[in-house]
C-alpha cells in the first residue's frame, strides 16, 4: 500500500524537474544576443525589417522572445543603448550598382582623395600605391612598404591611412608572423609628410587577442575615422569577429573599446560617418557560421558607432558562384558614394585562385541632405 504515495511523489519530482529545465531553456534562449542574427543567411538576415515610425524616429521591432537592448559590450562595462535607429539612416547606402571593369590587381584598399586625385593604398607585393583622376582608371605608382622594412614580420598587408592634425599622414598596417601553430597579426605604423614617402615608426601600435586559437594575436584590416571630439576610432577584425579601439594622440597609442555584435562572422569592417552624424558600417560575412561558401558584403546602421542594427540583405556578392568578396573601402564622391572591394574567384577546378582584383560599385541611395 505504500507504493502509491511513493509513485505519486516520484511523478511530482519528474514534473517539477521538467518545468525547471524548460524554464532554464527559455531563459537561455532569451539571453542570447545573437538569437536572430546567427540564423542561416538563406532566411532573411534580420527579423528587424518591419519598421514602424513616427516623424522623429524608426523603432526597430525585435522578436517577442528577444525584446531587449541590442548591445555590443557586456552589461558590466556600461549601460546598453536601446535598439532605436534614427530615421535618417534607414535604407541609406543599401543599394549598390557594380561598375564595369577592374580597378587594379590587388586586395584590401584604403582610398583617399588628395590633390584632386584618388590615392589608393592597397596590398600587392607589400603595400603599394596607385592613383586615378576619375576613381575608375588607376595607374600603379610604386611599392611603399615591404616586409623587410619591418623587423620581425613575414608579411605586411591591409593599410589604413589618415591625415593627422598637423597635416602629416599616418598609416597603420598589419604585420604578420608565422609560427608552427599560429599566425600572429599585429598593427604597425609609418608616417609621411606627403603620402608618398613613408618612414616606419618604432614599436607595435596595437594588438588584440584573437577570438580563435588561444594566445594568438589577431589584429587585422583596420579602418580609422576621426570623431567629432578630435579623437580617432579604429574598427578592426580579430579573427571571425570585429572590434573597436580609440586613440587620443593621433594614432600613436590605442586602447581597446569594445567587441562589436554583428553576425556570427563579421570581417573587414569599413566605417562611414554620414553628414547627419549617423554611422554606416560595411563588413563581409559568409554563407554560414563556419566560414564556408560565398562571402559577401552587408551593412549595419548606428547612431553612436558602437551599437549597430543590421541592414537587410546582401549589398555586393561575388561575380562567380562560390566566390569571395572582401575588404569594402568606401569614399564619398559627387552625387553619392563609391565602394572599392576585392574579389577572389574560383578557377575551373573549383579552387580559389591566388590572384585578386579590386573592383568598384556606386550608390546614390541617399536621403535628402546626405
């Protein structure tokens, strides 16, 4: 007769345990900041596409199970900013038309408009320079920096050039060193008075631990803008994701700011500070979270340059099936913006070729006043 109470007690324990496990599951799901952005890109990249707005703002609607703040740093590092996107930046620079022809052979460009010419710094056999009067037809100038110019590196790549407050130029670039089981990537710098002749500066400008192999330094593909207070913010790749750092001495020293929350894979960041004070971030991502398949360019919007909301869909994809599009480089031109980007194509055997080319696209998809 005592079996009945025992069985009832056992059933009660199982039911309570199941409820607890279910509650823990939903707590885990609701606390995952990437619950929507990590979905397979074959579905829409965002669920934040049905926007309702009044005259002053557009409120991004989040899924019922994920109605919370979109943030790109741990809560203990500061109060997060609500996922509200100013009306001015919605649907800005989200439509691009590819321009015919190749700009130049190479990869990972940084383009300035200087002396009525386009100066394109890019990775070739080292860091090289090409110039153009129209932004489409570039003429090779010369190699500026070689790996042998920098002590302790095997390769120099990914230049980011900006004008300093005194009128000189500083270039941050990646120097990589191969080891048996890892490849350390750190940022070095050079300085120039005319943008053509460069002197390597001593020391490492900045380094960050990558998000992959333990202990591996992975600081790559920098892009730099000057903020309204005169300081600099750098966006860079740290493996499969991206982050930011800030400098208050014109790029000589840097302090990490935060990791960016975008997609599971978010590489090659390129930031544009729009005339209305809002930010547009361009970056590359893959078909799935394992970095397999096509690589393309997409964008995200922000009012502070830190907390971003993903724009919907692909901006620029490869010209061949399974190709890789990398390294967006955006410059403002008359009546719009031009984006330079790099592409690796698959050969007839289905493998990626060693050669890459820099191409371009144009967008006039701007709201009034941009």
